[in-house]
């Protein structure tokens, strides 16, 4: 009988399907987000009480901090995955190539799949934020 031989083949096939599912699952971990940038100016932060040099997490502002909706806890690490060359060069020129950020802040208008990257003055502040504009990008969440 070829029974065992067939069984082994079926097992291999199942293992292959599980592998495919695992790869597919990896892709579902990447979400498309609308990525914007902000600074500490009056236009970006309209309330004086929030222009205190601190993020909503109570950390002092720093390059590497970003704002997200309430559902994403402070300290969550994210990675930008710029796929098209224009986004890649924007990351290189405006963020000095930085793709790793930590969620430290909240914002009135930051709901849903939105990430707002903090840009300090030494990195260009408001002008740099405007230059960045709105970019749709894949974001990898480090859920460890
Ligand atoms: Zn600004």
C-alpha cells in the first residue's frame, strides 16, 4: 500500500499551506497609514498649554517621537516602510533617513490610521513638516 507515502505527501502539502498562511499573516501586520509631520509652532499646536516642550506622554519633545490615536499606547515602536522612491527620498532628506519612531503624543485630529511625526526646529521645524506633507505609507508595529 502507498498509504504512508501519500500521508507524507499530504503532510508536506499542509505544511506548505501553513507556510503560505504565515507569509500572508506577516503582510497583514503592515498597515497603510497616512503619515504627516508637525512641529511646536502655533499652526501645528493651536493650544498654548500643549506647546510646553513635552509630549502627551510627559516626555520632553525629541526627534523620534510621533503622535497616534488613543488606541496605540505610548511607547509603541513603529517603523515606516517607504515603498516608492519619492517617499524614500523624503525620509532621507527630511527625517535624515530615520524610519523608527516611538508613539509619545496625541492629537485632536489624529484618528484612525494616522501618524504624525514630530519635527524639531534643528531639523527644519514647520518648513520641513510642510515639505513632508501627507504621505500614505506602510507602517510596521512592534507589538513586543
Ligand atoms: Zn509647525
